[in-house]
């Protein structure tokens, strides 16, 4: 065969990340506040978008010749236009409207179906921005590893959310137990675990409690220190001799004890990045109906009303003479129409996902924390025929207002490991917790290998491979069995 060049026609498919597709992905991730900021920015750029409030009921009656308009009677005209019926002035259809009560009712009953374009979202590239670690983020990293039980993890996350800027917890555990449908002892047990996290002193009730936690961490909380902490009021009043007598030390020893206390951190959260406090706006509202079923609605307060002003487009197009001006107007109309449809799609997706979460976690909503079931993103994605990455994006940073409180949607998710019988399975965090407990309790002369741990888990009915045990052990920053054996021998 000769080596002559030739032309070939090949047909193929490839994913093209258009600007609109990238924006659709971002819209899924925006929370209510971010969405409002985005829409405000679009309003400044696009003259064909408006968010004006609905017209008064009497406005439509001022011009009976225009009463037959097909658009919504609640849609206002552009600013400064004479009253004559909002419908005709905007010349809009329902597809040109988005937000407020309109969207809350539009998706009523939406609970399943496919998400057009969901496959594209699966392959989109994401950008991450490095940020300083906040106290909440630092604690959540530890909670994720240390607390395996899903119900206890939800309690832990709730307690983390209640910390003030200093790292103190001033909420009443009894009230939290009532809201979450559990016993106060369960809240207290979770709190005892959290009070051992880093930095020492977090979850303290007050200053004395904070200092006590830090001294206990340093193994310096002896009876003398306890007495000193119980009488800090005398320290503030500079009654040193009286304080020394109560503690049972001389003044020189008291000075040494006070020097130790001065080295402690009264505000354990102060060394972390400041976390901006924002008004929490739930994205969806969950309420119980008279027939005991659960209803999920979009929160109209989180849906800024957005309209495409086609009448204004017609007016400007008629005045435009230059080709560039007409091109600009056509682009803005296309962008405005696309944005309304994209927001509509986002809202529908959010409602489908949240509705399925409520359906799968109905036991929690009915009976409380102990009925929370292991649930993964894939379980939700399969149920509503969406891609897992879409479910992940739409639940990130979104909040659900329920009779048991306001929850981040991510609270309800926990990956699971199947049991040997192929049943529903165990939370992966539960398995991590089991591994940690096994290693904590191993005697010096019987250090557990990763293979042995996997075998013990199998005996409990948990199907987990040795390499999975290795991965979880490394996530806990626990050395190998050889290193642990060497360390325990060295300690003697």
C-alpha cells in the first residue's frame, strides 16, 4: 500500500462544557443566600430581567380592554410604566416567571423522574478554593472519624453547630433531647465524647469547666487544682491567703498553680479562622399532614421572584438601529430565558432530592434519632433516577426545616458496608468506630493484625476486606500492628 495522505470523516461524541452548562452546575450548588447574590448580579447585567413585586389587585381593573391578557394578573410592568395591567406590559408566559410562591406551588407533588442533563453534570470539572480552617471544620473532621453511629453523629454535628465563637456550648442538653426524640443520657454521652476532642476545652459550659478540661488533658487535674478552680472568685478578688488555705498549699505553691492556669486558653476557639455568621435560610420546608404523611415544599423566602420582560425587549428592539445593538438584545433575551429555565430545573431537582430524603428517613421524622437509617447518595440517586454527583451538589450547603429542627441535608447521609447476609448494612463510620475500639482494647501481648480485625468484623456479620481495615486504620492515624507492638514493648 502506498503512503499517500487521505481524508477521513469520523463521527464521535464528546462532552463540551459550555458556559451555560458550567453555570447550571454552579446553580445546583448555590444555597439560598448565594442564589440571591447570583440573581442580583444577573439583574445588574441583564436589562430584560426584573424582580418587581406583583401588582395590586385593583391595577388590572383600571383598563378593562386589557383584562383578557393570558399572562399572570400578579405580574407587574416595568418600572415607570403607566398602569394598564401587568400582564400586557410584560407580555410574559409562565415559562418567563420564576421564584416566590409561584415556584413553591409549581413543583407540588414532584417526587421522582429523570433529570435532563444529569449525565453531563457527572463529568463536570469542579474547582476548590483553599480556605483557612474554622473551628467547626476542625471538629467535624474529628467527628467524621471518631463517631460511627449515624444517630450519635447527627447529635454531634448539632452540638458542634451550637458552639459559640469561644468554643463553649451553652445550650441545654435536655431541650435538645426533647427536639431530637432521644434520651438526655444519649445527649450527655455524645457530649462526653466531644469534650475530649481537639482543641482541649471545647464544649465547656463556662470558663471553670474549660480550664478543667484542659488540665485534665494535661493530666494535671488533681484534687488541689479542683479546689482552686472551684474558688476562682477568690482569685478575682485577690484574696490569695484565703485561697491558699482552702486549697491547702502555701503561697509559693499557689503561685506555681496559678502560673499553670495562666498558660491555659480561656477561649479554645480563638486560634481558628473566624467563621462568617450568615442568616440561615432553609431551602425546603418539611411538615406533617393531617393524614400523618410528610409534605415537602420549597421555601418561598429562598426563591427570589424573577421575570423575563419580553415587552421591554420588543420596545428596545424597535428602537435599535445598529446590528451590534440588536445582537446584544437577542443575547440578553436568550440568557434571561435560559436562566429562568435553569432556575426552574434547579428547584425541581432540589424538591425531588429532599422529598426522597424524607421518604427514606421517615422513621427519623416520626420517631426520632434512633430510627435514622444508613443512607447514601447513591440510594437517593437510584430512587429518583439522577446521577450521584447531582445529588451530592444539590444537597451541599442546603438546609431542611423540620419539626425536629433545621438540618443540613448532608446530616442524613452515611455510607454503608453490606453485611454477610446482604441486608441493609452498617454505616462505614460505625465500622471505623468498631476498629478503633478493638485497637484501644487490645492487650500488649495480643496486638491485632489488620487481617485479624477483618476476621473479627466478619464474625460480627460485617463483610469488610483487610485492605478496607488498613484504609480505615490509616484514616484514624493508627500505626500498623508491628509498630504498635514495638511501641508497647518499649513502654514495658
